């Protein structure tokens, strides 16, 4: 199966949030605390090969924790000076776009080898997190490893929700209508995606009891009383759940028509 990108759009409540350096720093700190190293997009070509070489070495020795791995600053959680400079410039000049490359520093476990792109796009009123789905679809003797990797990704997405408290967030690039900023702010949500973060306002719109009773693989109440809905396990053998059943429960369409 060819790899594809899984991208989540977060509709922030106020575009000024995306130029708030303190809020951006809180976001980076929260990601770093989960074991990630962040670099400026301009550093990607100079850092990726070094990081990937270490990941490859760890993959080869993952069953023997005693095997030493050469240390490198890129395997230290935190952010680079170049990224901090780019953030200051972005906030001061009010640029249209800020991409941040994020590398896992895990030496074992579900997040070993994770890298993703975090983007701030004020013109669209969006924060976006994008990762390749290869981490969740690998051919392995233990399919549970893919489930654990997907669960870790959902944890990262939840961290972003907790920092930014958007009005809404969902998986993009799949079947379903395009939702613009005005529709999100008006709570005009007419489709259930494969990942959905509903703010408290959206939960109230559907009815909290109804939302929490949705037949889904993952239903989780968030720190602000919003709710995460993941209808089914991504590319997993999950015959017990379907996006269509979850959508029908919430009174949303089960088939998409562009008319």
C-alpha cells in the first residue's frame, strides 16, 4: 500500500493565537516533553540524514538495549536556535506560514523513528500536523505495534488540542466536504472524519450524552470537556466499528456527495 500523508487541521479560535510567541513556545515545550527535537524547515536537509542514520541503527539493535548508539544533539528533546530565530521573525513580521520539522528522540517503543511536520498558517486560521501513514501500516509480525504507534500519534494530536483549544479539528485529505474557518466558527460541521476533535461548543451542539454514546473505536473526553472521536482504527482489522455507524448515530451523512 503506497504511503500517504495524514494531516490534521486545527481551526484556532483567533488568528492572533498563531502569532503569539508565548503560546508557540508552550506548544514546543509540550512536544519536547514527549521526547521530540524540533528544527526549522530550513534545517531539514542538514539534519534529517543524521537523525535517520541514528534511527536506522536503533532499529537494527532494538532488541538489544545494551548496544551503544553514538550520541548526537539531534537526539536531545528541545528546539534549535535557528528555529527560535525563525519563530521570532515569523511573529514580528507576521509571515503567512511557519513550518516546523519534528523528530522523535525515542530509542525504543512506539514513537521510534517518528517525524512529522507542524505548520502554522494564519492566512487560513489553521494549525496543521502532518505525518506519513507508513508508521501505522507497516508489515510486521506484531500488528499491535502499528496500533501502539497510532495511539501515540493520537496522544501528540491531543497535546496540540490541549495547548491551542481550537473550535474544531479533523483529519483532512479524505472523503468529505471542505470546511472553512467561517463554517467551523459557526459550528456548521456536516461530516464525521476518521479523526475528530470537537470543542465543548460542538459537543453541546450534538448533545453530550449522544456524543459520548457514539459507537466508535475511541471516545475520549478532553481537558476542556471537548471530545475526541476516532470512529475506527486506521487500517486495522476493526470489524466492530465503522465511520458510517458513528456518523449515523450523530445524525450526519454516511455518504459524501459534491452536489
